[in-house]
């Protein structure tokens, strides 16, 4: 019997909301700029480093990837997803932009999506798993 030692990646995702001038809520999403999943959309974030809380990792990752500061609110979802080469354990938090312009230092593009266009992009499978929850918050 073959045994596979699948690596588990522990990550966090920022579900960053804003209100438009018309009072509608939107969520920020980015398209990956590298790797096997290049061009697929996700909520920004990244790996939790040793000794970091999920919230600390999220603040650091957004600073590194988007040159911006966020406030981290309540957890909105936990996602467990099996990709072909690894298992993803993702904690997703409701966030707000505090400062910065959400500069794309790693992603190839980004968009603010409302309820009507939330599913208009090709989401990574693990991120797609929380779209119903995100839609309920828009």
C-alpha cells in the first residue's frame, strides 16, 4: 500500500470589504501572478509563519503583497481543501483597509467585486468554497 505524505499549508485570507458611494458593499480580490494557478482569483493572504497568530500573519502578508495596512475583524470561515499536491487549511477573516493603495506587488490584477459580479472571475477552488458566505456579507 502506497502512503502519501501530503504537506499541509496553513494560510490566512483577507476578505477586505468597502462601501461604494452608493452604499453598496464590495470585496477585494486578486488574480495570482505566478505558479500553477496563475490567473486564478483569490482573496489575498498567505502562509502563517511559525510563532505567528493568524491575524498577525494576515497583517504581514497584506503589507508584503499589497503595501497596505488592514484591520482584521471576525473570522468568517475555515476552509479545508485538497489540492493535487498539498492540503490547504485556510482561515478567512473579514478585514478593512486602514491605509495604503492596495498596490499589486505579487498579483497580476485585482478588482472590487459586488454581489452581482462576485462569480464573474475564475476563483481558486478553496476561495470559491466561501463565496456564498462572502455574498451574504455584501
